[in-house]
């Protein structure tokens, strides 16, 4: 009985916080999905993002993050479909292009990956990782000159988290 009462109080407090914070139920489900993703609980996060999308079918971030979860589960085609929808809803969403490019890469669709990295670079030319990812796809296709140019461009940025692509620690 005590457990039920504590659980009920927690639920009521949670509902009060949600209402007072002004977050929609879709946003709350989205937030749950982000937490599940950060914990590596990708199947759970997909369920949370499903709920957020059901409540708000125009929630581009929910489609994007569900796509990321599908990607981590090696369900690349599902991921691509979600990235497609996120891009449809927000055509300037450079992360959706870049991450869709990674999914294409894992499906050995390197030309599609290059096209997406190129679009991501057009939208955010100062993000080094997109040049480096495009370099890898070009290299696989034997476009060594373009691969080297992209690598040089990507390595010219001062971003320590991307330096492993550049041969630096």
C-alpha cells in the first residue's frame, strides 16, 4: 500500500511539473526518448519517439532521433526513412543529412552518402566531420584526389574530437 501511495504521489508530482513547465506531452515523450538513447536503450527510445510523433506528426527532432536509434540498432533503412521525414519537415536540418549519409554509407550506398555530406556541408560549412566523412566515402570509391582534398579541409579545423581522422591523437 505504501509503495502504491508513493508511486501515485510521484505520478501526480510529475504531472504537475509537466504542466507547470509548459512542455507538451509530445515534448515529454521526446525527452524520455533522448534519455533512453543516452542510456543505450534504443528500442525503448524508439517507443518514446513513436509516441512523440503520434502526438505531434510534425516533430522533426523526434523523427531525427528515432532515426538515430534505428541506426544504432543497425536498421539503416528505417533510419533513412526517419531522416527523410525530418528533412521533409526541416529542409535545413544539416545533422539529418549528415546522419542519413552515415546510414547510406553502412548500406554501401557511397554516392548517396557523398550527396548527403555535400548538402550538410552546404548548410554548415564549418563542421569538420562532414568533410572527413565525405573523404572516407570518396576514398572507398577510389576518388583519391577528392578524398585527400576533403580530408585536408576537415583536418584544417581546430576540432580535437575529429582529430583521429587526421592521424593525430
